C-alpha cells in the first residue's frame, strides 16, 4: 500500500469513527430523554453528565407531607435518578464503546 493509499484509508476510518460516535451520542441522548419520572410529586431531570437540570415539586405536596417527609422524598428521587442515569450511561458505553463493539474494531485498525 502506498503512502497516499494509506493516508486515504486512514482518513476514511476517521470519518467512520466520528460517524459511529455521533450515532452513539444521539442514541444516548434519546435514551436519556425517554426516561420517565420516578415519582409523580417530585420529578428530577439530569443531563448526560449526571448534573441536575430541573427539580419539580408538585405544589400540593406540602399539604400531604411534612417537611422532613418531603425532604426524604426529594433525596430518594435525586439518588434514584442519578443511579438510574449512571446505569443507563454505563450500559450504553458497554454496548457501544466496549471491547467487542464495532467502534473498537475501527479503532484497532
């Protein structure tokens, strides 16, 4: 293989890797967007880095819970939401970026 052919093949491989990564990122964003709420009265949304984006507390929740109970509920929703997101991201990376993934085959080239 000539140098020019090698460089051309390498550049095509880089394009394929970028395309696979973009598809993987889009799939992960879609999965995160499909996560439903853990609780109807307290809802938390997280970004793909695990940071809290929004915390919604049903306005009438204060009439049904004491402050301590509501605090426990918020804590539970935040912990469970963060754990659920972490599991989703870890599973996604294992599938799309794991040692047996098609992307790793491209990177071994």
